[in-house]
């Protein structure tokens, strides 16, 4: 194993579980309320020519990962509450069940996704630009964009700080820590045991938290060349340039995970510090789930 170049392995914290993605296979493991495990494994789609095209591959990978992430989260929500006592249906819930039948879950999750997207656009696009419009006459466009970006950062960090105080989110962030520690142990080429994983670092440069920070940072630079004449036009243009921002951010996060030098450490530092909010020290049971999830994702020759 020491003569082989290690493959890239990533993951995601779920509700009472973890999903891990390797170069060829992925797996998720979720703890049921009775203590047993739900395990699902699948083959990854083989990368095509697009995986070799800088910028474009970042956009495609981001969309693919979002779809996979959403599916795994919904599955974990279903499995982690399996068999628990449910409150009696309200009259409104019975009405929806009668009208929509088997489509109810899809409608609810679809509506939640749309509302989440609307909220994100409002918080990270409309609100910062709306605030800075009051200073449009006093500040030059470059400084306006910088201040707008700082508001985005403040909203992002403030949101993470608030949700990290919720009991359910604390447990999710523990699984996030278990995921990072397990990947760190694998990258150190140590056997994947609870004892080896426990002392590993829970911060990782390829984390989704770091990626979102880089997206916000790059968006500040892109926004500096977008017009301030109209709030609606400015928001629309920023949404249109979002794929470019995602593509650039993906290339940077790849470099930060692939190389360890002064430049990559500087780039990674802010995201690693924000991970103090989005990761927590896991318990041994959570580490065990991470081991169960990562093992099928690692090609046999590296185990």
C-alpha cells in the first residue's frame, strides 16, 4: 500500500449516519433507532470527458454531489426515525394524504428544496446588495462589492453559529467530525480502527464548509464587475455567473487537497477555522459508523 498513490475519498454527514464516496464505489451507513445498521452501496458513474475539463468538471461534480447528498439525507431521515412513535395526523395532514397519496413525500421534499433555494437567494444575494444600495452614492463600486461580500460572510458564519447550538445539529456535526477523522486516518495510511481514528484531526481542506467559504470569496471578486444600477439586474447577473464561481472554487479546493505548501495552507486556513463550527468531536459509535461507510468506498488494493 505504501507504494500506491492513495485515491481521493470524500464524504458527508447524515442524520445518524455517514455517506462515503470513493473513486469507484460509494456507501452510506445509518444507525436505526434499535441500534442496528442500514447499509447501502452503489457503483459511481464512470467519469467521462468532462472530468478532464477544468472549470466545467467543477460545475458537473457540484450538481451531481448535490443530487446524491439530497437523496442520502432524505434516506437517513427516513431510516433514523424508523419505528419511532409518531404523533397523530392533523386534519390538514390527512387532507394532504388523501389528495396526494404516494406523491406526498415528493411534494413536501420538493417544496422544502424550493423554499430553501429562495431563502438562500434572499440571504446571500438580495439582502447584502439591498443593504449596500444605501451607500451607493458614497462608496466606489469596488468597495461596495467588498462590503457586500463581508455581509455575506457574516450571514454565513452567523447562520452556522446559530444552527451549531441546536441539539440535533450538534449530533450531525459529530458525524461530520467522524467522517473527517476517518478520512484523515486513511490518508495517514493507518489501519482504520477506532483507536487510530480517535486522535486524528477533525478539520480537512476538502470539506464542503471550506468549499462554500471559497465560493463566497470568489463571488466577491466576480461581483466587483457586476453593475450596481439595478438590484434585480445585479442579483440576476450574480446568479448567472454562479456556475463560473463554482467552477473556479472547485479547482481551488482540488489544489488545497492535493498539495501542501504555504499558498494552499493560506487558502485553506479560513475554511478550516469555520469547521470549528461545523464539526465536533465524535464518540466511538459514530467513528464505527464512519469505518463501516468508508470501507466499501476504498478500492480493495488500498484497504
